[in-house]
C-alpha cells in the first residue's frame, strides 16, 4: 500500500455563534500551506472572521493522501457496509478514544457482536494505536478496553 499526497491541502475554519451552534468552512489551498497560524491560512482566516459575527475558534490544515493502488474489497465474509466495528481504547489521561471501522471483516468477531481481542489483525491495530496515536489532549493510548459491532438502529433486528 503506497499513498500519494493530494495536490492540495484543506484549510478548515471552525466557527461558533452566540447560541453555541457550530459551523465550518473548508477551503482548498496549495499543498505548501502547512501552518494554520501563518501566511495564507492566517490571511484567509482573519478575512473570514471579519465577515462573520460568529467566533472563529479553530483553524486546521488537513493533509490528505490517496492509495495509488487501492485494490478491491475482499470477497470473503464481511459485514454490511452500514455495520461498524467499534473499538474503545483506554488512555493515560482518562477520556476514551473511540474508533469505528465500517464493513468489518467477520473474522475479527468472537461471536456476532464482540470483537476478538486475540485476533492478529486486531492486535496489530491496537499496537499501532498505542505506538502512534494520542488523545486530543496528547495523552497516550494504553489499551483496548472493548470492541463490539455497531448496527444502525433501523437494522438492529436484521
């Protein structure tokens, strides 16, 4: 799997109005724009804020990459695309990190609903999360707390 960077980045502006409602704007910018607090990003952010009565409370630069040879979905046993495998991770600073993977492979489940923490693919993902991911506050991910299947409410009985 090789990922190629997209030709542009996304400048994301997050606003909150007087009533607490949120809105966002996404603007494509040159791929060289990587600092949301200076240059092009700062100029666009400040000019957008000048047009709004809402408060601009966060500015992000999103850098995307696309798999240059994505292959095909597997033809083995798989869940419906609307189903998700929800993994809940414990963290060093308290709040859990929740990850949902769509159309999970059935082989990762112990039964129809419980993720198997001993599955090799699950172990590999947990290890990657513990080594590389953090909470929003920068706290370490320490362990997989639980994992289960999530199904949209309209399909619970199916």
